[in-house]
C-alpha cells in the first residue's frame, strides 16, 4: 500500500483540505484517518497539517466525538464483563496541578465504597506533578503490571493505579508528539479527544473530570478551563460514558505539600482521617460523591457523604490503599512503617518570607506554576522525558492564601511559608528564593477562591 493510503474514501490530503477550508468532516473519514495514524500510514507532516487546521478552524461536537472514539478505538479497549465485578467501573481524570494528590486518596476511598477503579495515570508534565512518580516513591511498587495482573488487582482490591501502556490509544501518542512540536497543543477539540481517547479506553461505566482553574492550571484562563470542562463532559457523555466535570481551584497548591514522597506522607495522613476539612479533602470528597452517584452506588448526595465518612473513619479506605500497594509489589507493612520506606531529603529547612515592614504579613497570592517549577528544579520532576527524578525533594507545610506569617518585631515569631526538602544546601537556597518570589505577601486580609467553582453534567444530544 502507498505510504499515505488509507481505507477511507478521501485521500488524507483531501480530508486536510476540507478542514483547512473550514468544512465539517464526516465521522467515517475521521475514523479512517485516525486508524491510518495508528497504523503508520499517515505521515507526521499530514498529522501536523491536520492538527493545525483543527487548531485554526475548530470542530463541531460530532467531529470531536468522532475524533475521540476513533482515538479510543485505535488500540486495545478494556472489557470488564468477564470478571463479573460486583460494582460499577468508574474513574476520575484531572488536568493536573501542584500538590494535587487527589487520585491517591480518591481511588482507594471510592473502591472502599464498592466501586471498581482501573486508574491509568501519568507522570509529571511541565509544572504539574504525576501520580505515577509519587507512587514510585514506594519501594517495589510496579506501575506497569501485565494486563492480566492489572485486572486481577482491580477485581481483588477495587483499585489499581498504573501507567499508560503503548496498547491504549496509540494514535494519541503520535498525534500528541506532533502537536507538541507544531504549536497545536492549545486546542479544545484536540485536548478533549486526546484526554478522553486514552481515558475511555479503560472501559468505564462513568467518568468524573477535575478541570483546574487558576495560576497552576493547565489551561491559561478561567474561560478556557470552563470551555474544556464543558467540552469533556459533553463529548464523553455523547461517546457513551456518562461524565460530569468539576471546575476546581488551582490558584494555590491543593495540598500543603508538593513533591513525590512528601505527597505520599500526606496521602496516608488523609486516609487515616487526620485532616478531614482540608482543601484537598474537600475537593476529593466532592469528586468521590460524583463518582458514587454516577456509578449508582448511592441514590443521592447525602447517602454518598454518609458512605464516604464511614469508609474513612472505619479505616476501610486506608486498608484498600495498603492492599493496592502490596498487590502491586510494595511492602506489606507500608502504611504502618512508611517512614522506614520513603526516601528523605538530605537538607530539610524552613523558608521564611522577606521582612517587609512591621505589620503582620498575609499571603495574598501564589504563583502556583512557579511553585511546581521549583519542585521540578529541585529534582522532583523532569527537564527531559527520559530523566530520572529524586523522589525525596519538594515542599511541605506550605501556607495558604489568607494565612498570616506574622513578620514583625522578632524573627522568632515568624512562621515559615514552607519547609524545603532538597539534595543540597545550594539547591535548598535556590528553591527558597524561587518560593519567596512565587508568594505575594501583604498587609490585610486575603481570601482564597472557591474550591469548587462549577459543575457540568454531560449532555448527549
Ligand atoms: N493531556 C493530554 O493527555 N492531552 C492533551 O492534549 C493535553 C493534556
């Protein structure tokens, strides 16, 4: 077959021409084009021209649904029927953030309530942390089990958090790679199809999406975050997976820590029920409520909250996390002896805000993206795709917007804006400077944005 031949009626260049001229593309043509991408019959140049045409001219809902389902179907789509699971298969996906350890608590928590969660997670991307990187702080944890083992763990434990394999949505790997180098990442139709193409390949009954908004969000403006949330909820639902999207605040780190091992420490505290009213637990609880309702495990919000409370206070959620770690190769006494297993940084020291007058200073704003980039620079994230990371570094005890650090008469009365965990004194000093620059301090009160800013229930038209 010629290099650019496909099975569709249109030649690839004709399909590209249609989109270039702002014409809608038939679903069957999109499907054949995407299959040609997965089969390597479409060239990178053609993918680049196609994504630029979509970037410039957009797509209608039917086209995005077709692109999403074609991406999903370009590889293996998981089937769960033969396992006769006793509950629904549900999952959550987030656009990513800083101190966003939600998946680590949410998966075990909803599994303890009767759901099954086959969670395919990613590594850190740009300034955002990655669930897989955090889990790899745990010695022995295997994020790439054989597919059969993954299914067994989901069945026996209720949740397994693992990495993306090449078998799932292979067309997206090529499309994303080309978008990355052709200035076509920031397109709502392409982002929607890319995220959902991968996520829906895990054969879900329902999905809940956490779209972040604020200074640490992937999308550049609140309007764009909102547009993406609506697009994902509607497209996934129309593609056959009922989906709700929550718009949640990322104008400051969600948990009071950012890094890898330090976020596992916080996860264990949250699963033990230690900070039930923290910001991160508030967001996690709201997502959990949506998952239990979407999976029809409860009739309403009140029932969901009662079930979740019981799963947390009884220790059931923590036990599910412990079992998942054990089943995927981690220590069998991990949650009892996590201190013994998790790596610790060589240098751990407080970071103080600059002295700025005698009046008490309050956190007014946080450049959350800069906090995430500082974690990357400490070694907690990657500068290159293939680089290894240092799981021990990061920040803990990060103060929130509106909190006072009481700079004034005596240094003794000061509260640090965070504790830095670093490989060396020099790295700690540099991170401290970056953190101070990311915090805007000032006199007078300041309040954080609402944690849950909107909810979009997907509509299948
Ligand atoms: N994450 C993805 O998986 N795809 C995108 O296009 C953007 C973020």
